[in-house]
């Protein structure tokens, strides 16, 4: 089975693994207070051009989303999000479990717009029953989105401005940020400037696990370590996160991984377009969503793993192919050849 | 100002008030353990033809919804509801505050169908990521709905069957049940037979306050008094609820109130139809939703209170008129005359 | 049965009931936006000498405690309280249900001291693991306490100062505040000056129900109405609370009720002391806790209701007698005669 | 600095690390559905002589405790635990954040007894206000305890029987279970027989991270994966847990690690006893708690790391030395020499 169903089905990138092996014998205090974490924090602050930013390392995306959002909201507030957002669909109600409603907006291509934020808030406060309703308390977007699409810098600036207008902190889920950085004009420094909180995802980018949260809004960062501990998102051997992120950030390995996986995905996209195979979403990143006849999908499934995405009509469905740091060119070539032969 | 904006803007029905005054000097133990509560429970069980049912008296609708739903769900489960449902819109996130997601379905006329329940659950369990998603754990509907519409007995039977198919308890919000009983073929006994939990609302039907929950599913009823206490929905002077419900149920006062307010509302509806004024929703109950030009709405507002419901287009909006046990015929006549004169 | 088991086993004080009856036919908007609530707010602000204070009317004590504390704390914070405090013992985990730990201190006579607050916080922040522990976020006390004891003004000033030192808002549960006002040198104005939040309880002081929360700390008051709605503590017919509190505050009826019930309780206390009957707690308020042989308790129980408090040793237990606005002198005389005859 | 402050300050045991390196290139589906997890589950079931047991792999202890307890309790229930228990002290309120109170019992040497459970429950249900109180819903103990002490099999049998009497599931926190297995007569099979849920901790026993939960009570196991996802305790690259536990269980490596660290700790204990140095707790496991003069502690701190435990009196404090799989004999010899030289 050649695996394309997700970007986290192998272990760690060799440089990450090497760093873990090389530091395995070192003894350090726990919970992220070790020198590796300190150095990784400093590296990330510098890349973000945000010397005052708070940086925390968590294990996984769902816990990161739930912990950051819980830190930002008061009990009667909810978080605005595209209805396809990870927090609204694929986290088993992690946000609601902390007491908060996800205020879902109908997205375009997985993305929401500044206009949608403005309209939602305007309508909300215009409603005479507004104080019987969940108050908007934060804006959550993903870059790239769960459908592989990305924001432009101009769009992100507008969303930032809309969020500011309504006094809503902006939180960017960066579980696949390496692909977003490769496929858009948005940089880490832009994110640090425009978002109150965002994270650089490691789990889906070649780490064993790990998400690096950057806070530029100190109010959300207040005693955030306590929330991490409470929500089970503080790793005892925190140095594992520091060690991995040091290697990930060193010589811009994270950017290199993003470029590589996106380049591979663009080869898939080109073949699909050349063959006239419709795409559920035209994604510029490492997730590709062809719509194919079900029997073709079954046939491909004998050799390649993919993620079933959704039924499109009686005879056809959309599936997802993911490339990753570990996708081998020979495996990709095989897939492309089989797609061309359809 | 002649008030039509809601059905809870006056005090108590004279018979309810009289019962409160007459029993004011009695001394009873608290928390619903007094003889008035006991008698009201027995009366309600008999009306429901459900001698084994659990009956609890709570103060208000939002707390009732949150307490019942929290009693029924495990932490990873959510509650299916129409997206216009009270729990999804007008309770400031009370359900989410207990940790649970409202799984909103697009309703038809405020109502959901058995087919929607089947489709939702089928799609849910067909999704390979189903275990990363909130699990459906209950079905919530309102009768009448927040838009004044009612279910037929046949529809309720089908919803009951669909809920059973997916092992979901069925909960019916009866905040305005007196109107639902007056305007549909569904009886209290039907509700007790088809719902695992429902309530007969008093606040919007002439009590000072009070909602009577009926449980036919003992699993939800398990130590429910503890949940009531925890959620702040157990009244210290619980006898006030018992006394009011005794009077409410005595000689079917509750049915009489429902019939009266619905009959008055039907007079409004007839005038609106006669005048060719469009209705946002054709409601057979005590809420009527005419769509009117904004300047007409403003003009009416000088004399009558109504609830602004929603903007329809640039020049028109929908408003809500409610009748209630306390709506006087002379006030209604005035409104009807002014509507006819439009 | 002559009832002494609690102070909420009858209906409303005649003046309260009269006000409800007289205003029953009035029509008002709901949710506490009516003129009666407005006037009662103004009266209370004036009594508190706190013209800027926020005032909200809730239905019961448990919901008031949970709603106020949820409004004040961030998710990783807990509330310091005496371990006999109502929130720690008799609310079915209402505080924990909102996600917060009660940090229980061993009280002296139901009271905690400024020194205990200082010691707890000093030890907390001295602990190298402090950030793996629940952070102190508020101080909760009751006046009078659940054991009938009261703070002196000097003690309250010290507690206020200690809370300020550690940046903890101070919240005073005033479920029986009328007795506290009668039995201590603390006034409403003192409470408004020294507490960030407190409430004047009505349920246990002659109202049908109702607690008036006073906020002098605007941060806790922020959109508090939304929290009330979410926690089910906003009454639809909010005017019932306004009407009752108007009558309660008018001509200082609340002070009169407190004095009357405390004076009656002091008669019980004197008889107990004269008879050499030990007291579990020497209470200056309307709760009295004699320690009596079990057979005496059973004998008394044939004629009087009381609350069983706790077992003291094999042969003896403590019980509680409560006086209230509705305790009749002839009933009290009967009890005193029977106690003297022991 | 020679580190003795905890048992998780180095990386992974060489055999664990080797397994991770060897399998790094393999591609597997995520979330614990891979063959390594399957095999590790089978190995653990066999060691537990519990072929039907549910086995789940989580990342850390706090999240494991919170997820398991949330799965077991209804909203109005709490968990009985020793007041020194990890869930009551060192998890930043993780249990309360899921809505549940920790019902703390005063322990003896970190342990609670069957008698304490019986007494608590008897008193609880004897209290006439029991339904205003948090209901006991589970028993939580740690083996070994946070103070290094262990239960005997006889004690565990009694606790099991008491829990059964009150219909409370029993949950055993095994964060340091390898030490408990080495220092008591309790086996994995005993735990599987007597506990409804327990876990074999990896983080503090030579894994990079990981806790293996064993459920013999299917009611708690119901859709537990959904709770794991919701609580952020499901690792995307779940295979990392499977791979580590395979190596951990292979040839009883876990038992070997426990024996080794306990044997080293016993050497520390013997020196302390020989020197007449008092122990805060006489621990038979890998944590040792000498009471030393503060200046001695400071002096030791120049060369060795330890955990400050608590102040004992003005001049003396208790500190903790931990041994672990990675404690080198030469480092231990150095410490012992310095202790002997005091």
C-alpha cells in the first residue's frame, strides 16, 4: 500500500529524528523549562520578528485549539469559524467541552471573509435579543484551510481589521502552516503581526508531534501554562518539543518541507487538470481533492491509500490525496502514471 | 402601550394567583418535597396516563433545557435540534456551557422531520471520521416551535420511531405546550408515550413561572434532583411550583388557557390574511408573524408593543404578535381595527 | 407540626405578597428590564451608597453563587472558601460544574481569616509546582456563615485587604444577609465598599424567591446578563423580582425582618444557655445549634420540625432551629416552654 | 548537575528509542489504528489475563486521569480520592474542568482505606441533605501513591470490595506502576481483576511519553475514543505509542525497569536510615523523601538536583530524590557518598 491518505502516517523527518536521538541521554527539567525549548522559542520569535511574543509547545492540534480558545473566551462567548473548520467538525466537540459554542459561518472554499465577520457582528448586535445569544468572542480561521485553500495577505489584513473592529482576537490554526507558507504570500512575521494567536504545526509537517503556539496578545497568554496543564496539553518531557522545533526551524527546514510537499501536490493537480478530472476544491497546497467515479476510486484503493472525503453524486465521490515530507518521488510517479492511465 | 410582544408580560392568571395567596401562610418543607408538589405530580401523571413517570418542577425554560439535556448525554454526545430551536439560538450557549454541541438541522417551518434524523445519523456513521465527530445523543424539538408551527401526531410518531432507530432519546420542549395542545391533535398522553422527556410550560401560559418536566425514561431521571440543584434549577420554596401547577391542571385550566389564546391569535391571522398581508410563517398558534412595511411597523409601535423578528428586505420586516391568557378582547379588537385600517 | 427547620418554609411576607398582587395585572417587558426592577436597583444603590454599582436580580442562591463565580474566574482559577461554605458542601458541585475548583480552607466557627488567605497564597506561590496547581482567583465568604456566625467590620476590612494584596476579588454570599445586618456592625454600604460582589438574599428573608447581586467591580459585571441567561438564572417575568425587592427595601422592611428573626433566635439561645445545653456554635443570628441527647431530639420532633445537623457522639447530636420573618411568637413560646421543661 | 528530581528528565530507554528509530520509515494509519498498537494491546491483555479488556494509549497522565474520570461519571457525581492524590493537587483542576468535584479523603501515608470509603458513603447517604451534595461516583487511588507508598494486594482487595458495595467503579492511577509492581505483591492481572480501569504509565518509566489504559468495565470504555479525541488525548501518530509499548512489554522490560529503579532507591533509603536521617514517608519505591536541614539541602543542591517537597519546620525541609531507568550507578554512588559524609 502506497500511502497518500494523510500527512502524518510516517515517523519523523530524518533531521528531527537525529536531533531526538542525539539528545536522548541529556537530563533536563520537565514541562518545557529546558534549554532546548528556550532556544526554539527564541528562534521562533526571531522568525516572527516578534521579540515579545509568548511561545508555547503543545502536543497536538485539537488540544491546542481547545486550550487557546478556552484561554481567550469568557464563559458566555463563542468563537466564529467557518463551518468546515476543524474545531466545528473534527474535534468531537472539544470546544463545546470547554463550554463554548462554535459560531459557524458558511465558508467559500473553506475560507471566511472580513465581510462575513462584519455582517455576523452587525446582525448580532442589531438583534434586540442579542443578550440572549452567545456573544462573539474570537475569530478562528485555518491557513491553509481544511480544504487546502489559502488566504492571501490582503485577505488576512482585511480579516484582521474586521476582527479589530469588533474587538475580537484573531486565532489562526496552522496545523498545516508549512504548506500555507509555501503556497501564499503570508509569512510568519505577517501572522505574528496580524493574529493574536497562531500556531506552526509540526505533527503534519515531519515532527513526531508538536504544535508551536505564538501569542502576540498577552491577555490570552496570561498563565497559559496553567491552562496547558489543566487541559492535558503540557508534555512531561517537554524537551522533546524543544528539540524537534530547534531542528525544524534550523536552516528553515520547515519552509523546505512545505515547498517540497506543495511541489509534489502540484504535480498531482496538473495531471488531474490535464485529464479533465474535476476537483472538489482547487487547492494550491498539499491536499488534492479529485472527484472520481466510485469504481475508479475502488480500483485506485487496491494500490494507494487516500481519504474518502464525500459523496458527490450516485456514481462519484471526492477523495483526498496528501503529500508530505516523506512522500517519495517514486511513489508519486507511480500514482501519476496510474492517474494518467485512467 | 398595549402589549403583544410576548406571552409573559403580565403576572399570574387569577386562579393561579389566588392559589398562591391562599396557601401563602402554610409552612412546608422545601425543594419540592411538599404535599402541593406531590399532588400536582399525581395530577400530571394521570393526565399523561403515565403512572410511573417522573415529574419535576423547574423555574424556567432555559434551565430546564440545559438540565434535562445534561442528564441525558454523555460528554462526547450532542443534541440534534432544528437550527431555529431555542437551545441553538436564544439561550446564550446554555447547552454548550454544559459541554455539549447542538447539532443543528435546517428546519422546515421550524420543524424537523424523521427523515432528517435518519439522514443525519446515516451520514454520520457512514463517515470514516465519525469517531472524530460529536456523536448524536438526543433529539430535541419544540411543540409548538419557536415559529409557532406544530407537529401532527403522525409526524411525532415518525420522529419517535426515527429516534428509536438510532437509540436517541426524544425530548420535547413544551414552553408553549398549551398552545400546541390547542392547535394540534397531540395530547399529553401522546407526549408521555412518544417522548422520553417533555415539559408542560407554565411561564408562558399564565403562571408566575414554572415548567413541569415529565420523564418516561428512568435513565434520564436518575438522581435528576441532584442535577437540578447543581444547575440552580431547584427552587427553595418549591411549594410555589406545586401550588401553581395544581391550579393550572385543576379542571383543565391549562387547556382552557391554550384554547383562549389560540382563538384570539386566529382572529389576528384572519385579519392579516383578509388584508393580504404576507406571513413569515403560517402559524396555527398564539404567535403571528406578519411581514409589514417598516413605516407601518413604526406606526403600530406607537400604540402596540410587538417583537421585532427579522428584516425581510430593504423596506419590510417581520414582527411577532403574541396573545396570551391575559390578552383582553378590547385590546385585541383595537389591534384588529388598526390592522384592518392599514 | 410547628416548623423551625429553615427560614424558607412559608410563602411571602404580607407586604411582599401585597405588592405582587397589586401589580399582577400590569404588563411589562421581561428579563428585568421593567420599571419595578429599575426602581429597586436605584433603591439598593442608594442604600449601598454606590451610585455606580451594577445590580442584578436572580432567583436562588446556588445559581447566584455559580453565575457570579463563573463571571469572575478564568478557566484555571479556583475560589477560596471555608470548607463549610455553601458552595463547597450543599450545591451539588455547582461551582465545579462551571469548571472551577473550590479551594477549601479549614474555618474557625464557619469563618475564615485574612491570615488564612495570606498563608494560602504565600504557600501557593512559594511552591515550585504552583503552576501545576489551581490558581486562587477569588475569595468567597458568607455573612452570616452557614453556622450562623458573623464577621465584624474589622474582620471584613482585613479580609478585604488580604484579598487586595493577592489581587483576588472578594465575594460575599448574603443568602441570610438580613440576619447578618442585624447581628453585626457591617452595613450594606460597608459591603459595597469592601466586596467586589455581594448579594442581599430574599428567599430566606420573606420573599417568595430572589437574590439581589451588587457588583462594584465592573470587570465581573461585564455582560453579566448573558451569563445569567446561560446559567438559567434570568427570570422571564423579571418584574416579580423588582416588585418584591421594592417592597423589601421600602421603609427598610429588610432590616426590620432581620431584627425580628434575630431577636426571636436570641430568646432560644438564652433558654439553651440557661439550661446549660451545649451549643455546637454560639451563633448570634437566626440559626441556633443545640447539642441534645438523641431521645430528646426525637421527642421534640413529635411537635417541632428542626434540621438534623450532625452526630456529635454516640448519644448526642446537633440540630438546627431557625427563626424567620414568619415565626409566630406563640409558636416560639411553645418551643421555649418545652426546652425549659427538659 | 546530577539529576534526581524526577523520573522523566531524560529521553527514552535505549530499547524504546531503538524501536522508534527502526520503525520511523513505516507508513501507518493514524490515531492508534495501526498494527503496532494492535500488537501492544494484545500483549497487554495477555499480561493482564484479560482477553476482553479495552486498551487505549494516551500521551500523558493528567489527560488520562481527566478523560477516564469524565467517561465514568455523570454530571452530578464526583470522584473519591486521597487529598494528596495527583488529581486533587497537581493537575491545575483538570477534573473540575470537566465539571466534577474531587471528594478528598485524608489519607494515611498517601493511601486511603476501604474503611474510609465505607464511612464516607455511609455518612453521605445518612445525611438528610445528601441530594444537595455531590454524589460519589468513582474511587481513584494511585499505586504507588504520590508519596511513594504502595498498597498490598489485601488492601486492594478490600478497596475493591468497598467500591463494589457502593457501586463505585475503581480507577487506579499507574503513572509509576512499574515501581508499584516491583515493590508490592500486586500484579497486572490483579489490577485487571480488581479495578474497573487502571493504567500502566510509560512517561515515568522510560518511554518518551505514553500511558496504557486498561478497561475491564465496558460501560466506561463506551466510545472512549471519542472522549480521547475531544479531550485532546488522542495522538495523531498513534503508532508511536504502539511501538513504544511493544518494546516496553517485550521480554518484560517494564518489570525490569521497575526493579532496577526500586533497587537503586533502596540503596538511598538504607543510607538515610543508617545515618539516622528522618524520612517524611517510608517509601518502598523509587521516590525517597529525607528531611534535612535547609543548609544541607542547599549544599546538596550545588551538585544534585532534587525536588523541594515541603517545609517541615523552621530549619528543616523534606526533599525528594527519584531514581529512574536512566539513573547511572556512578551518579548514585556519588550521591550516597555525599549523604554518608553529612
